């Protein structure tokens, strides 16, 4: 039996499955625990409280305690750079970590602070190039949506190979990362409708709720976006002071979902700029 990576998109599916090691398999307050090891760090208290909020757990990408599997199953709830780093540790890919501490510290910083705080990371230009290069690859190679337990081993192996090229500063991937960054900067400028009372109102056909700082350098506390592709609304907060999910549910009812930091309108219900106005009115209230 080789190593398999299993994706459980919901807590109920995770509860029905068994994995030797789980990596950042957190569903709100529920943590899918591995039979051998659990790498989790987003809980506010208990054994899986992250060191970024007073606990002891590092991000999985920086967790050197993760054992290396010869065979078995790794369980995940999603796939981002931090999760991939933890999976790579469990698969014994030491070559990705030796001498690359700065890059993985950057990955942990982004995971716990958000990409909108990137300017505060203290990362080197080389590691920022690597990060954008991986983001560019990730955008072009998204983990497919799933509604059941899914074997994503092949996807993970491809992602690890891409990450190795990024670490080696592959010219094509670095250039793609720089183009990705340039596109982000253009999207920042084009998507902005207005800034009112520290809220950036945006309208775009792609995700822009990480763009808290405008192209003019104005820092906003929240982003309220109408997604023109999905006709949905997303509200996000740069800090922990405002509960986005509570606000969206007050406006649109219990079918609105998400969590404190970011929440969306009910699935399958088309939204307009007028609906954005309702959210904005609730924010002012």
C-alpha cells in the first residue's frame, strides 16, 4: 500500500473516514484527528491551538513533529500552501524544507495573517517571488470541487513537483508569478467601486476580498464585493472585530454562510448592487 491523500470537504465526511495523519483538517471547532498524528493549528484553545493565538501548534508546513509515512493515508479538508507543506512533510519530502525556512515562515505568516498583510511579513524578495509563483500555479491548477471523499494523491504529487520547481527558481514559473502579481494589481484598481467608512466596495468576476488596500494605498477594514460571475455577495474583515457571518445572516437569513472573518450570500440566490447596499446599511448600523 502506497501513501494516499484523501480530501474530505465536510466535517460529516471526515467523521466517517479514517486517516493515519491529518493535515489542517479543521471544520470550525471540529478537528479530524489522525490515528498516528494530527497537524492542526486554527483552534482557539486546547491541544490544537495555534502559536499565533497563544497556543503551541505551528502551521503544518512548519511542524517538524509530523512523522514520515512509509505507507498509509493522509487526510485533508482543503489544499493550500500550508496544507501542502504539511503533506509534503508526511511524505518525506525533506528537500523542500532544508535551507528554505524563510519561505515556509512566509507561508505560515500568510496562513494565519492573510495575504492582505503580506507587506508586514518581512520576507525577502526571493521568497515573495516564490510565493507568487506558487499562487500562479495554484490558480491555474485548482483542486476540483468535491461532495464526497476523494483521492487527490495525483493532484498532490503534481503540486509537490510544482513546488520543487518554485524552490529552484524555475524562470518560467517565477515569470508567471510576476504576471500573476501584476494582474492582481490591475484587478485591485479595476474592481474598486468606492471606499466609504473604511469599507471597500468592489465589483468583479473573480475573488477580490483579500484586497483591503486600494491601488492608491488606502487601507480598509472590510471588503464588500458583488461577484458578477456568480451573482453573489462576499463580506470580509481584515481584523477580528466584526463578525461577517452574523451580519450576512441578519441581512439574508440563516442560509447565508461562512465564518467570522469572511461570509457569503445564500447559494443559488442572485444578488445585485442593491443587495450590497443592504449589507452596507447593516454595517453602518
